[in-house]
């Protein structure tokens, strides 16, 4: 087999180091021998006789081109200086982002920001036990002793205040009392544990099991609320831990507790020597992820390869991640990166030879383990170019940022109101980072009740100028504005106060129904929108300047595409920079009408992408002296524009809307039919959200392919619900269904929430679809009334 492409993928892979620690100053008392081992004290004298030491020393000598001894390396370090060796190590490691647990106590360690000199993106992991110890080291008010209530309140307030500035929490319970966490630790035991710890004096070191478990459980609750992963030390380390208690199987009570079923837990250090156990847990618990740092490079070559192979025996590749576990010395980062590349190549090459993977699948695994898995789990914000075979480089977005861009002046916080109008508040960059990203901006409750035709609240909305909410930026959506390099934009969540959602928040409404869909049926809804819009240009008619259609050519006209290509190309480039996939571009049947179908993704992301897509199209049109409008019916004598949405149901990464074989009557699964039947049953009610303005109903007319009838059909573009069998899907099967009565005046999050809620009703009540359209249909009226008619 030819492994050239695989080796190239490994060599050129972008590394996201998801777990490491601070470096120390050149004059730190922390001994350099600890670069090679977890051994301390007298045991460190035997480190030079270990396999990993001998191999690692040779690797460092080769990098520095210095004398091939430990003293030779130490002399080179002293003569070169810390900045120089850091530059050498990080350049050779090719690490593009690193997440640092700064809770490890090291003499003269540098702060997190110092590391930004050598790595483009540096983020923080918060060690919960260190936070608790720092709080207890402080004097309580009035000099009295800490009570459990006072400690808990202070700890949780501090944890929540930092939640938006960190990427993950971390626990070292394995070091202190083991992983047999009591998830129902009593208040009495926790109080006694606190007293026991305080009696130990300062600096505080928490080793009492009851208090450790109490802190762990409360931290998991915060982690789940803020969607933060929890990293947990498992397996080997220094002699402070009892190895018998670091087996991740001890976490079963945590994993089986439904309160924490949605909290992502990362088992660190390959759980060595319990790698097989960790692999098993990741295969059966959806919330478990694996990190192989420390095991690589601290084990022998055979040990490293065996540990990674054991992790991959059962665990999904999408759950296995790289880290260096670098600490104190830049050489630890270099060794972790170098040996990880070597080991991953060896393991994946064997998997190809054994028939477990194809070459292309192995290349995909490289990008997943080194980059994508961490990117998605930790929600970072960076654009990385990652090598892929037979294609140009692809952008991978990291969606949470701590990067300070000096040229950015404003950050736009965007929300969409009930009539689909996209609004924003622009905040100066420094104030956004210092204050607003944690506390949000004030917004009148009336902001969600504005009419489509005027800035006044709709009658009967019960929203007015009385009352205020907080528009809090969702930092996972923060991106650079493609058409204005001095600005960023971010989508806002509406909250009563930070951490408490407002009942009218559209994004929270969608999150809420998606959680119910997941909790009750273990399903995830994917969605992809088709964006239709009219492109207008200025013209003088009857002596007056007016906006007229860009052209009047027919459907899919090549001349229309050519004429608009400068605009169309710029839109696609801008969307690509936002990691929004455009599947096609073409001229539609209306005068000056175009369409951008987007790739499908999880429905919250799909709705978010639709908001950004509309922003890009409108702004790019203005840049070209044009006007883009998403109004449903621009010209009563022409066809209308919609935002048709295609939806499918997924479970464990598999499309379960589609039938498993061709024996199904309609080509869809039983689950798919029930969900779709719920949407059809409630379609007239859904219209209030997906077609929310009077102009929407000028579009919903017969013979306009807009979905004017209360029915469903197989590849029937007159029906509001259409099952689709796109290229690549087997004959007789359908991969998704399209909802056509969704237009550009709809709030995408509210529209999708209504669809999910209707589908849930279908699943709960086992609704069935009638026969597909084929004669007498029901026309949907603008008021929601039903009127009989004929096709």
C-alpha cells in the first residue's frame, strides 16, 4: 500500500493541543530532569535509565544540534535563553492552539498570556480544586471561618463569572481521593469535610473525599449549564495518586447520573494503564471523550503505540484527541507533538494494512484527532488550514476566541426579531472584551415585538417599552465580518440576567425543543436552507430613480450567472470564510432572482448560518451598488422567494429519517414518518412562524411551487412538504423532507423551533402520514383558515 498521502497528512497536520500547562522561567528551581518523567525525589536518579528518556534525549539533541548528553542539553538551554529555545521547540512542534491548565503549582511559572509569543491561540482550562483552594486561602468576611453555604456561593459565583473566558474545567480528584465519586454526597459530610480541610491550615490543600466529591458535582452542574467540557485526570501520574483509584471505570456513578448526561467528559492521559477501559467507556457513553497526552511521549515506543491502539479498539475516532500535556519546559511540547505524529502514523498505517481503514479514512482520522475533534468540543475561534488529499486546503473554524486583534474596532451583537428583521448593537472592541462579553448589553423587551412595517410593537404582543433584558453574546458564534476587516459579529442570546434565558429568546426556544428531542428520543435534527432572493439595480424610470430587477432572463440562465458572477463569487468566498457551505449557486425563475442552497448541519447552527448568510448577501450587494431583498413576494406578477428548509433526523451520526432498505412504503423510517406527520398535522400553525407577514401569503399561491396546499408529496414541488431523494441516495429511499412554506421574513430560530415542536408531537402520538398528494388538496389561507380547492 502507498502511504505517501497519509504521511503527508500527518506531517502537515495542524495541531490543536487541548491540554497542557504553563512554562517556567529559566531560573526556576523546577529540575530539568522532570522534563522526562513523572518521578520525583530519589526516584528521579533512575530516570536516565528509562527507554523514554534515552529516546527523548536523542530527539532533543537532534533538534538543538548540541552535545549528546543531558548536561550538553542543559548547557545549550542556558546559553540560548528561554525565548530562543521556546521559538525552536514550538516552531518544530507546529502547534497552532494550546489550552493551558494553569492550576499546576510550578516555581516561577509564566502566566497564560506570556505563551502567546509562541502559539497563535492560547486559552485557559480552569482546575476546580485549585479554584476552591484559592477561595479558602482567603480570609472570610469579618475574620470568621468559612461555612459550607458561604464557600458554595463564592465558589459558584466565581466559576460562573469565569465560564465565558475559559474553554473547559478540569478535575484532579484522581490525585486527591480517587474517581469513586459520590454524586449524592450529603450536606453533613461536605460540612465535615470543609472543617477537616480548614483545620489543616494554610495554604489549603483539599484531600477530604466528601469535599472533593461535593466540589466535583457542583462543578459538573456549572459545566453542563455553560456547555463546558470537564477534563478529568485518569490513569498514571506522580506518586501522589493511588493508581488503583484512577481507573475510569470508577466514574460509572457519574456517567449513569441523568443530571450530567449532557456534560462532555474528557478522560486525560489515555487513562494508561487503563486504556482499554477508557475505550470501552467512550464507545458506550456519548458524553465520554479521550485524550492521549502524557502517555505520548512518556511511554516506550511499544507502549505509546499499544495505548493508542487500545483507545481505538472501541472508541469512535471522532472522540479521540491529541494533546502534549506539555509543562514547565518547551521541550515537553516538542516531544509530545513529535512522538504523537510518529505514533499516529504508525497506528493508522497498521489499521490500513489490517483492513480497518482505507487510506482516505485514515487521512480523515488524522485531521480529526489532531484538530477537528478538539475544535468542535472546546468551541475555539481560529481559522486553520488543514491538509486534505486531492483537494486544496480547507478552513476549520475554531469558535471561541481569546485572540486580541488590534485592528478590530467594533463587535456587532446581532439578533433577529419576530418579523425576521436582523438588528444589531455595535460595541467598541475593548469594551466588548472587558465588559460586554460577560454581561451583555441592555435591550428593551419591545425589541422582539416590533412590526415588519414600523418600529412599533405589534398589537397584542404584550411587549412594550416597560422592562429590559440582556442581549448576551454567544461567543461560539463570534466571527470576523468578511466585508469589513475592522469589525466582528456575534449572535446574541436574550436573557433576563446572565445565565437565565428570557422566555421569548428565539435561539433558546430552538435549543429547548432540540434538548427535548434529544432527551426523549435520542434524536438530532439536521437542517439545510435554500436562500432565494431578488437582486435589484438602480435605474431611471419616468424621470425618477428606482430599483429594478437585475435582469429578466429565464431559470438557470448562464448569461444571468455570468453577469452577476463578481457578486456571486464574493458572496461564496465570504461564506466560506465563515465556514458556511454553499452547495450550489444558480439563477432562479423570477426576474433578477438567485438562489444559494446551504449545506445541512445541526439545526441551531443551520439557523445561525442563515442569519449570517443574509448579512453577507445584503452587504455584498450594497458593495456592488446593488440591493438584495428576501421579501417573499417582491412583484405580485412574478414568482416569490422562499427559504425552503430540508430537514432530517440523526442518531449517533447516522441519518435515521431514511428507511434502512427499500421495503418501506414511502422510503422513510417509522421515526421519520411520525416526525413528518406531526409537521404536516400542525402546518397551518407553523405558518405563524415560517410565513409571519401578510406578504408571505401573496407568495403561497397555487402553481408557484411555494407549498400552497395542506398535503405532502414525493418530489412534488407544489406541496408544502416534499420528500427528497438527492443524487447518491438509493432508489426508493428518501434522505430528508423539504418544508417549502418558509420564507425570508421568518425568524429562522422560531421557525425551526415550531417545526421541531410539531415533529415532537408526531413522535409522541405516533401520528401517521396520509397518502401523498394526488387530487383534491387543502389550500392554506393567510389567516390560518383552511379552504377546499382543487389542483
